[in-house]
């Protein structure tokens, strides 16, 4: 059963509004409830869990869209970087972006690898203790 299936229709609309509106006040208006109701619902575990799950799905979808656009962005940056007729500031900005994003991606991969190693080590240690 999905987290939102246990919620009322108004609560489901409130979650949709919280994900699409810039403020809780605007979300309350869009869901046709008071802002105090939104805050009260956010304090309730069932609503809060459903909201966080919906927010997580939205973030995952957004990240997927960004990843699919990344290749195009790299091509664009490379074209600007290599375009001798482009303004120097545009070429410098493209070069800087390529370097910064490359370093950030490397750091992220290294952090993921280190985290996976630590999780595995912890799992082995925990297994040994319980055995």
C-alpha cells in the first residue's frame, strides 16, 4: 500500500500542493485548507511520512532529468570552450564549469566508494559480533 493511500483526499491534495507551491500558505490555499491545518498535518507521523516519500520521489525524478541533460550540457560547454569566436569570458566560464563539475563528480564518486567500503566493513564487524 502506497503511503498516500491511507490519507484523505484533502491530505493528498495538500501533499501535491506542498510539492508544487513555494510556501505553506500557498500550498494551503491550493489545497483549500488553512495553513494551520497544513502545519498540524505535517506534525502527524502518517502525513509526514507520506509527504517525505512523495518529496523523495519528486527529487529522484528531478535528478533523473538532470542526469539525462548532463551529456548535452557537457557538449554545450565543450563547444563554447573550443569556439574561438566566442567571447573570452564565455570560454573561461565554460572551462571553469568543466573543471569544477569534473572535480565535484570525482569527489562524489570517491565519497560513494569510501562509504560503500565503510558500510561493508561495518557489516562484517557486526556479523562477527553476532556470530
